[in-house]
């Protein structure tokens, strides 16, 4: 807390010199947002706008009920109550509000053209199968009591719709329009002495306890918030020591679980 209680110091921890691809930040973004419509080309900057030490996170539950009265007149009331389900909080050692500037290619979404044409000029059942391969023809015929191609052709109106999706313009990473800022709340738990199991458990406790909370939704790019917090585990850099475990291996292990692994250099 003494070393990382300053926003500038904590921000520097998120951008280690050896992490040239900014994989730590990418892990955090993927944990906080659904990026299926966005390809992050590069992470340009990370600013810590707010930092809070020892933030308590209480698990919350929801209770619902109905109160019904029939005399003297019918009345119905629905009650929903959110309440803390435990007096013992999960402690977030450092809760940081980040503003991450990225260069991203965004799916343009939408359709460029939609064309619907009649498709009832088939002459045989096999031709129908070729034109409509997604239809189980035998089941369709049995369901509607159809036995001949003439009956099939006369029973319904058949249409084929062709949708051409809007194509993306050539991506230019230097175009200012492709620079976006995403807000990320990073919940960091410190684990000392070094213990991989304890670190993973602490991260999962924070993730599960915050599952009912709502995250931030960006208004500049089409991403949806999937979690209130991205989660990081902070270890002492000297922790792996002579165990034969490298910091890279730890980072990769935690990244597979959607958790960022941070290492703080400590003096002996």
C-alpha cells in the first residue's frame, strides 16, 4: 500500500517494459468487456483516474415476494430487496479506476443491401433440396402431408433473401477516429507470501462476489460490459525465487482464467 498508493506508481506497474504488446491491459479489457465486435490493434496509454485502498466488497443477494390483499379491495404489491448476505467482505487491496486509450478496429455492423426474390420455380424435389439445403425436406413434407413436387410448389410461397453485410473500410491505425477510451475498474488483491493457489482463489472470490454489480458501458465503441471489475493479483517479484516458476508462466496461467498477474519489485 505504501508503494502503490500513488496513482502514478500503480499506473507504471501496469505497463512493464517487457510487456511490449500490453498483454496485461488486454487481459483486463477482455475481462471487463465483450470485445467480439472490436479488435484492439494497440494499447496506447493507461491513466489511473482514481485509486482506493482496502475497499470492502460485500456479497449481495436478492429476495422477491408478493403481498396480496383481498379485503376490503383487491391489492397486490411486489417487493424486491437487495441485501448483503454476509457480514464478512471480500477485501480489494487496491481498487483503481483506469482510463485505457486504445487504437481499435470496429466492426461496421449493419447490412449494405438486402434483396428478397421469389424461389418457387423448382421442378423437382432434388432441386428444392439444392436450393434450400438448410431445410429437412422429408420432415417438412411429412409435417404438411405433401407427397409431390406440385403440391410442394402450390402449398407455400418460397422466398430467398440475400443479405450483404457492410464491409469495413481499410483500417488506418493513425486515423484519430480509431482511437477510443475505455473505462476499467481494476480490483487488485495482494498475495504475500507467493502462493499461486491462494492468488487464484482470491481473484475468483472477488469475481463471484461482484457478479451482481453493474459495470461501465462505453458510448464510443460497440462493447458491452460483462463484469463490474477486471481482477488482478499482485505478487512480490521475488516470490517465485528458486521455485523454478517464471513470472511469464504465472502471467500466462492467470491470463487463461481472465485474471492479470502483477509483480512488484521488492527490496530484500
